[in-house]
C-alpha cells in the first residue's frame, strides 16, 4: 500500500498541468453581441474591476481585447493586481486576425 501511495505521489508531481488560454472581450454585452471573436468570453471591464466574474485559473493565459485597446489595458491592470500572471492586451477587435462572429 505504501509503495502504491509513493508511486501515485510521484506521478502527481511529475505530471505537467497545462494552463488554458482564454480570449476575453472586455466590452459591454451589447457590443459583444454585435460582434466578437469566435469562442471569446464576454467579461465586461466593469465586472473585472469589481471582481464580479467567474474566476479563471491564475496561471491561464488571458488574451484581452476591446474596441481600441484602452479598456483592455485597464482590465489587464486590474487582473494583474488580482494575481493573474499571463494577461495580454491584444488591442482592438478590428486589428485582430481571428474569426469574428456577428449578429444579423
């Protein structure tokens, strides 16, 4: 039994965990509904600043965007202060080379 526990503990330590990647649209829901990057989460800047969003892994990579990059900068600062380690401001949606979903 002890041998199995030691092996299980060794596997748990040596098995790498992979952080997730998330694209996050920090604009208001109405802007997100009009158009957004395919697969992006909508977490408005106000929710990030208030801390009223479902937490993501602190080791995950968060790609932030908005209309011009200004709101993404504010969101980046707030998330980094909350302890998120890999937060990247991708700027405005128009400059991204990603598939976009638009409402009809």
